[in-house]
C-alpha cells in the first residue's frame, strides 16, 4: 500500500462544454501523474457498463466533485436533477467537497452551489480570460490545494486504520493469564484510536471477565 492515497475526483459537466472539460483534464494530468488525484468523468465509462449506475457510483464515492458551470450546465436536466442535487447533499454532510468551476458567464449565483467558493479566482469565467491557459492553471492550483488537504486527512485515517488492525490482531494472543493486563492496556489504546462497536464491547467483557477470574 502506498504511503499516500489518491483523492478521487468527479467531473460533472454538460456535453456542450466537452472541449473545455478536455482542456481542464490536461491541466490536471500532472496531479494525476503525481498520485494526488484520480479523476473521472462519463467518457471513461467502458463498453458493457451501465452508464447511469456507473455515474451514480462515482458521484457517491468521490472526494471532490467539480461542477463545470455554464448556461448549458444549468439547463441540463440530468446535471441538475441527478448530479447537482446529490453533490450538494454530500457537500452539506461533509462527505465530499464541491468546487464550482465557472466556464462561461451565466446566472449561477442563486444556484444551490452559489455560496461555495468557485474557481478560477474571483469566479471569473474561463472564457472571459484573455489567456485561457492562465485560467485553467489557476483552477488546477486551486484543486491541488484542496486535494492535498484531503489527501493528508485520508493518509492519516489510513494509518490509524492500519494501527487499529495491528493492535486488534494482537488481542487473541494476549488472552492467557500472563498477559491479561497487557490485553487490557491494548484495548485502551484501541479505544483512544477510535475503535468502537460490538466487537470492542465484546473484547472488553471478555478481558474484564478473565481478569476477575485470576
């Protein structure tokens, strides 16, 4: 397992904006090569896959959701009814980070994502920049900042999970009479790491009962 975890990224866009989506993907390619992000959009659906199911699966599991905003995006029933609504629900719960990417001038401020910090800077539409690459570079840098923050959290959670599994696997071998107090100390460490639930309570009862019988 690698020392860091790639942040999954979902791109929601209207097909009328496909050219701009392709340009953005090129600017994000270095992030992908560096293992910071793993990007996905609907053109990556393979033959034989159910496209709606695949989109929903990716949408519900990605760490970052990019909304490529334009009049066409706002007018798309699928983008609005399926992708925007679920993206905002996950953003509100803290399960994902939604980033609006303003491609073209449109009345987006009153949309559900209107109060979220957008890219590029000052929410200036990509098409209004004299140099489109500068706009896309600004977007890529903004996404990098968010992705690195999420990656640090995911890496920390991964390490904690590995430590929990390591300590948990030691409990059975500590259940002999000579190591019961060590087993209790190990369980306390697990509790500090956040291991809870039925298995935790079961081990607590088993260890306490074994110590009482000493």
